[in-house]
C-alpha cells in the first residue's frame, strides 16, 4: 500500500500537471506492493500506468532528464551529469565478471517481463577492488549500454561536519533517483559507509551512515545505484546486505594485460611484440596503469619517427611507472 508521502506526491504531481512524476510515484507504489506479496494488484497498477502513458504520449522529448541534467540550487553542487557512449566490449574484464555484468544488463532490458512475474531486476551494485581496475568504467558502460544519463555523486560536497546537512543532501540525491531514471555512481563510498564498530568513529559519522542505509532501503525507483570502493574492508557490514549484487574487480592477469595493450594500440602493428616479456613487466599494474603505459609507448614511437611500436618501447613505459597498486595492499 502507498505510504503517506507517496499519496501526497501523487496529489502534488497531479495538481502540477507533472505526468512523469505521477507515473514514477505510481510505479513506486506498484513495486512496494509487489515486494509485499500483492503481485496481482501491483501488475494491475503497472498495466494501468502503461495504458495511460500510451493514450497520453509525452510531448516533452527529454523532459524527464532536464530536472537533473540541468540541476538548480544545491543539487547542482552534489552531482555531475554525463551521457556515456561506452559499451561492454570496451572493457577488459575477467570472463566471469563480464558475464555477471551482462546479466545485469539483460535484467534491466527485460525488467518489464520480470515484474510481470513479481520479480525485480538487479539495480543496486557494489563494486570492489583496487584502483584502476574498471569500477568507474563499469558505471559508464551501464549508462552507455542502457542509454541512461550517468550521475556521479560528489561526496566531497555531500559530506559536511553537520550530520543534518549531510542527510538533507543525501535526501536530495535520492529524490532525484525517483524523478529521473539514470545510473547514480557513489564512488569511494567508504567515505559514507565506514564500519560503525570502529572505536574512534564519531557519533555524527555513524548517524550519516544510518541515514544512507535507510535511503538505500527505502529507494524503490527505477534508477541504478552503483557504489564503488577501493577498500571493501572498511565498509560497514550492513552495506553488503543493501546491494543486489557484489562485483569484485582484481588486477589483470597476463591475458587481460595483453588485451588492454592490444585495445589501446589497435591502430598500430603489434605482431612482433614479445608478449611474454611485456606481460611479465605488466604484472602488479592495474588496467588503467597498463593502458596509460601503452599510450605513452605509442606517443614515444610516433614522436621518434618509428613506423611501429617495439617491445622495448612498452617495457620502458611500464618501468617508468611506480607500482602504486601493489603499494596499497
């Protein structure tokens, strides 16, 4: 059954003539009913909303994106908006991880089918792993594949020394999840969701975490929430229970390292490279670090007038990089 806030939102959106908001809240009510076991009522409500939408097609084009794509006031300082065109084939991931990501995309594309059977698609993802291993890129791919805007939450402006202000800012962001469907990225989420059991943690931070967990629990929007962390061991245990799927990213093996370099040097001849030497030198580096080394090798070769990249170009570029990934573990 609808909450008091949802009923008020329905009345207000009707009075304002805001059809997109009215439909969004109605679908929230349907989702809540489905979770409560009222599958028949939930499906009837969804069918009613779909029927009204077909009879009254929107003439506003991309109006549903405007409230967040052109944020006003405080919201403008809390999120950054982009429209990625990245695709899953742009990523170099371990096959099992890539397959899980494809499953998320399939569930999102078939969300109506799932909901007709009382099932919910995966929409809350927790990405964990060392820096540069593809977590942020995965958020871009989700947005690009689903043709959704990507909203990157600026935690540096969300978190203040006053718990009330931080909770209020979080509420603005979670309200926007309902107003505009998109991929919402909470990068370095451990800043919000550190372990509540840590002895020197202050009460204010614990209350911020509780607010964040509550907003996650209450959210019934169609948006995807992607939280990423380089330090999963710092997360409070309750965080893991709030997400539908946990994706673990790791440093690339030799096969992945070669794929990263080949992708970055796709416009160059690489048939004569000594991959055994290159892959050995690349061990311990992240995907991003290997890609940057390959790019530096290509620039060096071009500026030196070489017609192709040789093994020593890539080895030199790799050896110039500090092994920051290994130093963080």
